[in-house]
């Protein structure tokens, strides 16, 4: 459950930052995939998982800045621009994959990032092995939850970010740079989403496969809604979706007389059900998805 939740947690937290600034980033799927590819390439040729993670963060931030140019500076439709980003990354990673590793993609397996047990905590029953025997990137994701919750609720930069998402004209009148804030939010969103992809490539699969994001970016969008647009709620929702994803492997191993495609569809089926029945939760920022014109 925890292993499956981490690559969902990172892009969901990134989307939280973007939505608080009034931007819907549909391009999470592409950002996760870009992070996975650049992390593997960086780790293979740099000889270090740290370099791989750094490459993923840089690629995600660059793609986030590129998306900001269109949706913030040019007021392009946010949904269309995000969809275009997804399609662009799928094409680029596919072409680069074949150019670097050949058509077969041989010898892609790398040592990756191993789990680092925390003293004492990892010996706790049940929760110890699950939460405290994780790779460093997973710990970073868990630590980010309270930090982001505090930043949004208790700091001046967090207040400015929320002002931009609620009423950008009022924020501008108070001296807050709306374009600068939204651009920074998308850069951070891109970096965090790419971190989720880096975890997939370096800590979970320890390889890269075309399309390995497998809809996690879209599930992260649902997690933000289910988590009531709060960092703690997103953590709980990510663990829920991680549990369902883990159960699909367990059910397939039971050799039940049910087509395996049904179990593969469980995470996406849960996404549709939750979005269909979930009517409560925190309201979206008032200016979410709206272009800003001075």
C-alpha cells in the first residue's frame, strides 16, 4: 500500500500547489512519465540515484515552466495545454527511449534506490516495516506533507498563493505578483510530479517502460479532490488508492476464476466511483481554471 501510494502522493501534492494558485494542471501524467525517464537516464549515465532524482526534478521544473508560459503568460486553455503536454511527453520519451537504448530497450535494469530502515521505528509491529523501511525519496514525500500543510495555512507565502487562487485581482491590488506566483506554482508542481516518476523508475520498478506512469497522473487529480484539497487529506487518499492498487496484485496471485483485466482496472474503477459519489469536501478556489488578465 505504501509503496503504491508514494508515486501518487508526489503529483497530488504538486497539483495541490497549482490549484491553490488557480491552475488546473492536467499534464500531471506527462510530468510523471518525464520524471521516470529522466531519472533512469540520469542514474544510468551519472552512476548515482541522486543525480537521477536531480535530473527528474530539473526536467519536471522545466516542463512546468513551459506549461506556465502558455497558460499564465498567454492565457491558453489550461485543459488543452495540459493535454498537449501529456501527448508531447509520451512522444518524446518514446523517441528518446529508442534512440538511447534501441528498439528492444535491453539492459535497462539498474540497482536503483534501496530501502533505508529507520532505527527503532522500523521494528514497530505492522506500521514499522510499511512506513519506516522505505527509500529516501518516500521519506521525503511523507515529510513534505506536514511542511506543505504548514506552508499553506500558516505562512505569508502560503496566504499569497491562496489569494491568487481565490481572487487574483485583489491579490494584485495588494502587491502580489499573480503571474510570478502562478508560474512558480507550476514549476513546483512539475518538480513534485516528476519526483513521483523518479520513485517509480528508481525505487519501485528500477527500470523504465514506455507509458509506465499508467494513469497515475490522472488518479492524482482525483486524489486532490478526495483529499479535500488539504495535504493531510491527500496523504490519506493516496494511501487508499495505494491499497487498492496493491490489492490488484494480491487478487491476481489468488488465481481466482475472474479475468485478470478486472483486477487491473480496480484503481481506475475506484477513481470513477469516488468522483461520481464524492459530493462533499473543500470547495475549489474561486478562480480555479480561470485565465487572469490585468
